[in-house]
C-alpha cells in the first residue's frame, strides 16, 4: 500500500499539477484548499502519513491549519514550504520531504 500525503495549497489546480510532477514517487496524493477540506481529508483518510502546506496561504490560515491538523491527527507530521522559492519550488520541496520522511 502506498503512503498518503495531503497537499494543502491556495490554488485548486496545484494538487493535480504536483501529482503529475511527482508521479514517479510511490505515493498517493490528496489535496485540500481550506479548513473544511483539510478536516474532511484527515477524518476520511486514516492513511495520511504527512501534510505538506504551500506558502501561498496567509500566515493566519497556515497557523490555524497547523493547529487543526495537530488536534485531529497528532500522529501526522506537518511541513510548511518557505516563500522564497516561490510556487515553482513546491514540487522540489514536496519531493524532498516525502522522500526523507516516507521513502528512506
């Protein structure tokens, strides 16, 4: 069974785009774009092993989501992308985190 990664980002299309860029990794990708979707995914999918959050979200939203994720699923690690690498750095960040945390 493939490990599951929840990608949280501002742009609705980013999850599909990222999954395409990272299709070589043996991971099942899920996506969420807001508080409700994050909670829904965490409750419906017990196999989520980690969460990667994009930098396009407001700091207040990111902080809220970190709190929600930690409360609902304290077993899941949360990784926040930096802003300096821009949106084009997301795939590389996700690849590095997923490889280090799940595939090593």
